[in-house]
C-alpha cells in the first residue's frame, strides 16, 4: 500500500481569530532551525517510510516562509524517501504571503497542487475573520499560480460567518465560478475554545440557515461541474484530493513536524506541539513523538465507518471484510438498519452511503458509529 506524508509548517504572518490549529505568528527566528529539524526527523523515518504517493504541506501557512526554503525541503524529501514521480504534492497557500517568483520556485521544486485559503470574497468579513488578504489579493494569487504552472488548484471557502446572510454566501459561490479551480472545500465556521472568536459576542447564522448555506453550496457547485465526493469537498472529475482521501480511507500516513499526527496500521502517534520543544527533541532523539496509542479492532472498525461514510461513495463492505474478516452488518447492523429505515443511509451495490438528506444530519449519524 502506498503511504502519505504530511509535513507541518506552523508559521503564520498573523493568527486568524477562529484558528485553533498548532500555528504561531512572529516566530521567524525559529524557521531555519525548524526546517533543519524537519529534515532530521525525515531521516529518522527513512527506513520505515516507503512508497510515498502523496505529500501535503499544511500549517500554519507554508507560503509564509521563504519559498526557496520550502522548495529545498521538497527536494530533500525526494532524496530521503521513495516518492513516486507522479505523486500529488500539495502546499497550503494564503493570498498575500507569496508572489509570482515565489510560486515559480515552489512549482519548479515539485509542488504540483496548491490549496488556497480564500474563505470569502467579502473584504469586510475577511477583516472580521482576521485574514491578512482581501479579494483582490486572492485574484492576484490565483492568476500568479496559473502563470507559475499550477494546473491543480483548490480553494477553501467558509460559511456560517458572523453576520453572513444566504445572499452573502451566494455571492461568494457565484464569484468563484469565474476562476475554474479544480477543487473547492466548503467548511462551516466552528467557534473553538481558546480562540479570539470564543471570547467575542458574535451574530452567527442559526443551524437552519447554516444548513441552507450548505445546501446552496451543493447545488451551485454541482451546476459548476463539481462533484461532492466528501461532505465538505467538491472536485472536478479526477481532481479529488488524493492525500485527504487517505485520511477518509484509513490508509497509512506519517506526519512530520510540530504536533503532526500519524496513522500506521493500528498505531496512532503524534509529536510535541511547541516549536522549540519539537526542535530540541528531534536534535536529541531524531524523533519528537510524545504520544502513541494502539487501536483495538473495535476502534479500527468504528474509525473505518466514521471516516469512510464521509465520502459520497460510502463504505465498501468487501473492503471492510478484507480488513476485518466480517461484514459491517455483523458489527453495526442495529445502527445501519435504523438509519436505512429512516432513509438517511442507503445500500448502493456493495456500498453503504448517505442519502441526499442523510448528509444534512451526518454528524448525528456518524457519532453512532463511534
């Protein structure tokens, strides 16, 4: 089986008000030591990580660091690991953090896919979110990415924003049509503890309006030629995120960097989160792992269903049997029967998947498989 590689770049120009990711602003002094530690950690896994066919640079904001540094990291990873020549290599990119020359450096290094954080086309709402870019910055970034040779671009959009109406959201969906991105992700804003938003009194859309926003996205993006292949992800034919599919299929992946998470077989493990502690641990031990867990067979089955059902195709019973030796009906029959009787889950040949209306209550259904 091929393996995915996740590389965490925790640096940002500034931290968005809704963000609870392991990311840090104004830590420039740590950037070069951090990249040195990243490559040392990669060496640590050299003999255990084989057949890599996806690499994903996430953050943080990977494009907030010097492009040559990121490009050199890609080249070094190719030297350390057996990465296939046609591997999908993605970098997250925020508008306003990289220019045309920098994008050319990334493309020439081997990065062939960008995930651009637009969120909304409304400049005022971008300010509320704490984003450093405006819509014009995004347009320039997108055009520069095409000029630099990127033919696989993904956009991140966010709905359920403070004071956002259905009409506001529709304007964003209509505006992105003109760009022809290969992939679009639509995420509902979640207010996480410890973020600036959690301390603010915000006028947020209620659940019914948020559901209407999601339904509108599904409708509009289908009209634009995008297939909903996962609850929050839409792609032109053949342009699904191969790396993210590994997460939803419970395929193996290894994470490098501060706070990075890994899944290999039944083992789950993660790294130290703080940048300075991560660097020190790698310099001393080669690895910064500080947590691990071995899943029981029951936990693996639950995870397989919970993640697999997020995909429009659903969960294949033959795949479940091949992995666990039993049908998913033997393990989860009561839950499956309840939701198929209610019309939220359907059998489609060998697959169990959400019905159209099932997607709107997916969180409730998925929780019953845990």
